[in-house]
C-alpha cells in the first residue's frame, strides 16, 4: 500500500446561495468518519453472539484558520451555513482533486461551527457536518 501525504487534501462545499466554494487554503485538517452500528440479537443458549447490521451514518469535520476577507474565506462560507438549516452538497478530496484520485461526496447539514482565539495564537475555526444522504465514493475525472 502506498502512503499518501495529506498536504493536497481539498474540501469543496456549497454556500447558502448554492455556489461551490473551496475553503481548503484556510483548513489544516479534514476528517470524514463513517459509523456502522450493529445490534446484539443473541438468544439464550447461544455459544457466540449474533448481530444485525443497522444503518450507517457519516460526518465531516474540518479545522483551520479564520478568514472573513475573501468570498471563499472560511468564516465567510461556514458562518452562514451554520445557521441556514439547509442541506448542502460537500465533496472531500483526501489526496487532492487530480484525475484518478478518490473523493467522497454527499448532502450534509452544518451542525456546528466554532470560532476560537487564544493569547499568542491565530484565530481558529472548526465546523461539523452531518451526512444526510448516501456517502458516495468516486474518482476524480
């Protein structure tokens, strides 16, 4: 298996007007998580446990730097999304958007947005997105 450096990761998301925005230059971390719950359905007298598969869920978390200046700045895009209440489309490119690379996309809700500052540090932002559709794994064309 080849090890891939993450410096080329990319995050594209629709803003509240439906335009695609790339806020990657302001980000330091993008995380896509899937969760597949199972229910224990073991009966009395069973030697081994039995499980049934449930429905999966997925989330995207981003962390980076506050930018309110540009139309694609992190705060300019994420701030309004955090209070819009609307599902929007998002695509994550873990290794960049070069032809042949893998991407993950789907409809998401912004479920949290934090702006944080501390003494001697830059102003940071974090945002959480809950998938509201199938998470699609694709290949960049």
